[in-house]
C-alpha cells in the first residue's frame, strides 16, 4: 500500500509536531516521558 508510513515518515511527522507545539506542551511531554521511564525502571 503506497500510503503506508515508513519509519522515516514517522520521524518527520513527530519532528513537525514537536516544533509546532507550545513550550508548555513540550514541558508536559518531557515530564510525562520522564515519569514513564522512571516507572519502567522500578
């Protein structure tokens, strides 16, 4: 299927959204990722 997303396309989409979200949302995302990482390590 020609519409299938490749890994490169997913990276590009993630980068596009990352650049366009607000600073507050970036901070929230970072806190969320850190919280998930610490919960995985425990």
